[in-house]
C-alpha cells in the first residue's frame, strides 16, 4: 500500500531530482510517482529541466598551462624594464602614497589637523567683559566698571505692552454674555454689537446674540430683520442655521405662518433641527385645520331679534407676541 501522499511528494521531489536527502524517502517518492498520475509527470518535468540546465564540462586544451606561464613571465620582464624610466618611478611613488593614504593612521592625522585649524579660527581673543580687571603702568588694578555709565532704569509699569486684540475681544464678549444671562437685554445688545462690528472670531455668535437680545427686549417684530441679516451674512455656518430657526419662531409668533412654514421646511435639511421642525409644521397644520373648521360669522341659528341687522363686530386685535424662555438657547 502506498502510504506517501501527494503533498509529501511535493516536499521530496527536489531531493529525488538532485539525489539529496534520506535514501528511503527518495525511494518512497519514486514509488509514489510511478503509481500517481499527477506526481509522475511532475517528476519527469523536473528531471528534464535539470538536464537542460546542466553545463557541459569541457576538456582543457593541450599546452594551455604553458602559454599562460609564458605570458606571465613576459609581462613581469616588461614591468621591470619600465620601472627604470622616470615615469615608472613616478607611478611607484603614487602607488606608495596611495597605500599610506588608505591607512587609518593617515585619516586620524588629517582629522586632528582639521580640528586644530578650526579651533584657531573660532577661538579668537575676546574683548574684556564686565568685571575684568587690568593693571595700569603704576601697578594698581583698574576696573572698566568704574568708568562705565550706570545702566538705564527699567521702563515704568505703565508702559507695559497692551493686551492683544483677541484678548480684548474675548473679554468684551464675556461681559456681553454676562449681561445676557442677567437679562439686561439693552446692555447685552450693545456689547454684542461692538464685538460683531470688530470682525473677530466671535463676531458671528455676537451678531446672533445681539439679535436675540433685541428679541427679548423689544419682541419678535424688531428682531426678525436682524436675524435674517445674520443668516444672510454668515450663510453656511452653524450661526446662520440658528438664526434661521429663531427667525422661523419669530414669524410664527407674529402670525406670519407662510414665512414660518417656509423656514421650518428648510430647517428639516439639518439633522439637529429635523424633529423640532416637523413638530412645528404639524402644529401649524393643526392650527390651520382648527381655524378652517370654526363657524364663520353669520352662520348657524339666527339669534333672537334676527330681524334687526346685526351690528358689525369689531376686528380682533392681533395677539401680542409671547415671551421666549432663555433656557431654549
């Protein structure tokens, strides 16, 4: 029974071709190749490839060794003859100098000379510094510090450098935000307007909170134009998105449901406002249905004394805008 597998034969194939490895493994591989339809042709192809790659061994021609020795002797004699000429001596000197230059001692000597030369160039005589003492002709020590003028007094603290522009802007923004949290709307609006006009890093948020301060101080009617200006100026930024949302709330407060519906629909494109915008649109639809289902004036049962013309009812005054909680921001 052939116990050798094809995977094991693949490992022993080169040993069979090159007659290497254990003899019993080679015999088992040869026996497996004789029975296996896959491994037999594979072993034959490997043996054929080795035979093609084998280089032929050529015999040495007669008299080759004698010709080589004769050529070497002739070259040696020509070299000795050329060594007696001036060019021969020059070549020998160059060769000798090259052999010495390649030694490590020569490299160390060159490195030492470079270090000494650089030290002479860099370490020059320095002028006498403060505190240096010289000896005069009379033999008494003389210090240069006595003749030197006293050092100038430091500049007063009042001339300290002014804080950078960004620090002043941050301080003004923080002061306006403190007024906003304290519900001092007019003061907060003035402070945020100053920061927004500076055009710094906080200008967008300052413009938004200035409009919000106006909304809390004077109502949505006065804040809508400011909120739309912020959304138009800082379009494509989170500040513009928040301004659009505040404007939609204000349009709803003043009763302009058409503009409110347009802005709430546009706010659905932003994931952070999508659910709130859908709730607002649902509330607007419900309010519109409720208004349409209410009985119109003049409909229904006529009241007592219907013969008399009913007096025209006065037009209802528009509802005042409701206050908005600051916690929503």
